[in-house]
C-alpha cells in the first residue's frame, strides 16, 4: 500500500468529488481514479459509490478513512520530528479551539509561536468540543483547546488548563437581576439562550441541570459568543456561561449558580498519545505552559 494512494483516497473522501480532489492534489483526474482503483484492488473492496452527481464512501471506505488519516498524520509527524532534531521546526500546526476558551488566549499564543517558529504554517479551526475531540483523535488536528469531554484513551489525552464556575447572565431589568444568586430550581421556567449541544459551556450547563433534576427550555441556540450576549442584552432570555464571559458585556447582571456541583467549566488541551504528538504541538504546549 503506497502512501500516495492513501493521500488520494483521503482527498476524495474529504471533497466527495474526483475533479475537485484532483485539482487540489494537482494530479490528473485519470491518475487519481487509477490510484483509487489500485487501492480498491489491494483491499479487495470498493471504497466509493460513484454516481454522476456525487461520490460517497462505502462501509469499507468509512472503515479505512480513520485509519488512513492517522497513518498520514503519523508520517507527517515523523518528517517533522526529523526536522526538529536537525534544529529547524517546519511543517504545519493544525490547532482547533472553542471560542473564548478559559485558560488560554489563543491569538496571543499563536503570535508568540509564529515569532519563534516562522517556518511552521499555522492552521486554525473553531468548533464544538465533541467535534474537536474527534478531529484530534483522527489525526486531522495536532491539538485542540476544548471543554473536558471524556476520559483519556489510547487515541486522545488531555492536559488541564482551567476550571471555573458557571454564572447566570441576564438583563439588568430581569426579575432575577437582583437575586444575588440562583439555583437550577429557580430557573425551570426561564427561557435560555445557549450554544449548540456539542459546545463546552452548553454541556456544562446541561450536566448541572440534569444533576439537579431540572428540565430547562433552550429556545435560542447560537454558535458564537457575541450573538449569545446580544440576545441576553435584548432581554430575550438568560444564559448560563463560564464566569469569564461576563467581562465581554459588563452591563449584564451576573449571578453565581448555587447548589450546582456539576456547574463547573473545565477546559483542557486535547492531544494525541505522546508518541504521536507532533513537534509543533509540543512546542506550542511548551510556550503555553511557560506563559510565553
């Protein structure tokens, strides 16, 4: 099995289109098709279902995709490790992060990294914590800053970054604004503004209300911090968020949530196993832990 066959397969799987994948790889479409056919002959299984309109993975293709991505990530890490031993850090740093993550200022960290390692290409992707965990485990990201999503495994490890309580944000004229503190039981009838279910703050809040046995109504779902704050600022709902979000909108009332032992927002750096961690990811973590 040749590496180029796996590279071609992953490109087609990502683009779901032979022509687009060929253009991205800068190879002929006939050459790409021949490469996929050679891989299918070796594996004795079709990898794609091809129609005139689209290309989709077969069950065998789906099984191969994760392994192919990990193999290619390990090959890239090997090349970068050799370059690092020779004193030059090169290659790519693929970083994922949730928005406004506690415990790290991503923009400043990346700026410091670029100053020290100008030959490394930086790629950044924002997403929810569950998606980021899968991307790191699959080898598509070198590391990610995210909410603590699950225990370490043979494909994923975590380094703690920060932990802080959740606060309830509401409009200053909301009846709860002067309450001093609230419990989940006090919020059963409130309309909530929140993130999508795979986001860290949403998962922390869901866990707290589930632990208290309280069902809440999330009527307004958003995928960015500023939209959430805007909606609360217009008194369209309340939001349970990590405490540091308050600094972005000082005019809102912020109340501690009492009696919610699970209402803790814990953030971590998600990385592959030590032996599979790229030199660029190790260098970024060193910067982070040194305070850069």
